[in-house]
């Protein structure tokens, strides 16, 4: 009886512990949902509290901290969780500079340097907008505790460049490092089977080699030198320092120099603590030391612009990220160009009579060859109805160049990475891992010779390899034809500058792959002229961005929420993880640049 009582008590104890733990879990879950709900309501309510005007003696405050993207993301969630890796909208910032240029209440710009992640072409485009702002006669002031090289390149345009008394300027030149995985995969029993066209198509090298090929080293050296020369020219003009002197300073690695030496060589104008800098700003714009600075951020300034959308519209479609056949899921996913979604939007734009021209802003290293062909087809159809202009951002290469070939005209920045016209297929052979290391055994019955094509228990046989290479060759021939028809060349002429080679925008103009160097704004003006709109038009941005809470409620929300922290933890290993993610999603034939072009 005592034993039965003890068992009953024990069962009751476990029962109530289970009930208690479930109640606690339910309560915690409810609290999380409640917090999210409160944040959503706060966001909705707060969204209507935007100031209705700009105060006199204001400064446009541009924080150069975070990741520069084509479009301004909703950073509400980033602010809530307290991280500083917000997405900075490149074109919203450029638009804010244009508005501030003509606003009498805004007396200048404060560039506050931080940890900025941006490609060279985006820095060039933003720097160009800052130079345009200076034509108003209003000053630009730059301050940072420490200037990273890209941030310094941007801030060197300022009228006064200020550094913290114990800060640094990381001026060291450009480099590009590639990580190779061949030996690691061999230890795991994995070998990558590669089929490609293009001497310079080096995307596969990290998985098949242990160092750069001669061809890859040649192309990386060429585009790094080209971009670095632009950096030297621009900083030399702004800071009045000879190019050779800037080159020598980079050789001396100024990131470890004393701040007083950095000032003496002319990289910065003066050394101040931040509070001293803000006091100086107050004097410059004529407000009392006790008053607070009136700071306006780019988002607020753009939100105050009154815009009437009429029947003469130019649509700006932002195509950013990997070109994929379908939406991708996973913790290492980022921005993607999803072919079915983009094609649907292109078809809608073709039928919209109020849209007179379309500018497609491309920032992508390519991806699925099949998806690129489908998007090319829809751009080509759209271009038969109305002007279609491509504006290339940091990168528009391989599959991204493929789809761009359907447009009427192509603009690029000098530092845009483009070209990389080539195709490859990459399929992992994990038979050694499965059969030797894990001791799995395979047996098979088949009706036809190639019925077990792609069997994981063995590598491809010679007949399968022959057919795969022929498939890749056909894809390359089609790629050449698309480009040749667009650029008014022969396929032989395209082939001579293709072979997977990456070119800068400046180089691409010389060889005929790009029509003109210019910004997104230049592309919009050209599209308006082609559509005979004069200056009587408005622009609309597509695709429409969802608020953060809408994204949070979608199936892919967890990946979007966790991707930035994951990037921070993994660092340079984040993008290789993205690549392996895409490999398992079914795409096996790629039109893509070398997977990770890492310029530092």
C-alpha cells in the first residue's frame, strides 16, 4: 500500500511538473507574442508621428554604419533588438542629399563614420552625390572615431574631415582573398564534379583547387588595380594629396599610425573628440552652445517630400541578390532575385499604360542559368513595348549580365563588376563519404542505361560526363547569342571578351559590354528622354517593401531575422554557407561570378 502511495505521489508530481512547465512555456510564448504585438502597434502609431517640417539651421545627419543596400529596409526590428547593423538605403540617401541641396533650412551635412559595409561602386555613387551637394555651397563635415578605408574614401569629399585624437584611418590599399575548401571536403569524402565553359570562370576553384589559377589571378589583379586607381584619383582631388603620396601612405599601413601623423600627412584636417566636434558644428551653423543640434536623417527628409503620382511614371525595379528559380529557405539566405516573382512584375509593367519606361537596377553576381534566361525573355518582351534601361550597381555579372542583355541601354559605375559571361555545373560526389566512411551499401536495378543518372552511390561515368559537358556548352552558346544580339556583335567577338572574365564598369565600356558610365539617376533621365517625357514624370520603386512585422509573419521570417546575427558570427564563412545552401536547393547549372569576390 505504501509502495502504491509512493508511485501515485510520484506520478502526480511528474504530472503537475509537466502541467507547470507547459503553463510556463505557454505564458512565455504569450508574452513574446504580446511584445511583438505591442511593437507592431507602436510602429503603426509611430509611423504617423513623422515631423511635418524641417527646423531652421538643421543638418542632414548621415550615419555611415551598417550594410548599404539598394533600397532602404524597415530597420524597426533592428532598433528593437538593439543591433547597429541596419540597412542603409543607397538611393534614399542620395535622394535626401538632392533634397537637402535645395532646402534653405538645411545648412550642411554631417557624415558620421562607423562600421560601413559597402561595395566600391555603391561608395562611388554616394560620393558622386556628395560632390553634387557641394555645388550648393553648403559644407560637408565628417567625423569618425576610426575611419575604415571605404568610409574614409567616402568622407574624404568633406570640407572638413575630423578624427578622434586617438583614432585611426585604415588606408592600406585593396585586396581580395579566396578561401579554398578542396582539402577539407576530401577529408570528409566529398569531391566536387565540375563542368564549365570559360577560361576565367573561376567560381568553381574554391572547390577544385588549393590556390588561384593564373587566369583568375590575372582578372582579380586587373579589376582591383582599376578600382584602386579610381580611389587614388578621387581622394587625391579631394584632399589635394599627390597620388604617389597616397600610394606610399597605403604601403605604410596608416591603420597603425599615430593620429598626429595622420593629420600631418593631410588625410584629416583636425583632431577632436565628438563633443568638441558637435560644439564646432553649432558655431558653424550659428546656434548657441546650450542648444541641441537640429539633425535630420535621410528617411525623415525623404518622407517629408510631397509627391504626386500621375500617368507618366518611370518604374524603378530593384533586382538584388542571387538569381534563383524559386524562393529559398534557410538561415543563410539573403536578398534574392526570384525569377517567377520578377517575371510577373515585368509582365504587369508591360501592360500598365501609366508606366512609360522602366529602369532595372541590378546588383547581383548571377545564379541560376535557367532563371536568368527566363528573366531575359521577359525583359526582352517588355523592351518591345517601352524603353527599358539597366543601371548596374556594385555587381551585375554572369547571370545578372545575361538578364541585362534584354534591355535597350546599360549604365554602370566605374567600379561595377560585370561580364563574367560563362556557364558551369557543379555537383558534389559524396559516394566516398557514404560508402567508405559511413559504410553504406548501394545496389540498383534499372531499365535503361542512364536510368540511375545522379546516383549518390557513385561518381558520374564517362558517358554521363560527356552529356553534362555538352549541356553546359549549349548553355554557353545561348548566352553568347543573347549578348551578341543585344550588343550588335558576332558570337565570336563576344566569346573573345567572355570566357567567364570579370570586368569593371570602366573596362566594360571600352569593350562594348556597357553603353555608358553613370548612376541610377543618369539611367532614369535617359529613360525619360527615350520615352519623350521631358521632366514631366514621377518615379515609383518596385518591388514594394513590406514592413518588418509583415516579413516576420511569413514562413521565411526566421531566416531573415537570424541572417544578420549569423553573418556577424560567421564572418567570412557566411557566404560559403549560402553557397552550400543553394547547392542543395536543386539548381545545378549556374551563370555566376566567382562565388565570393571579397574586396577589402
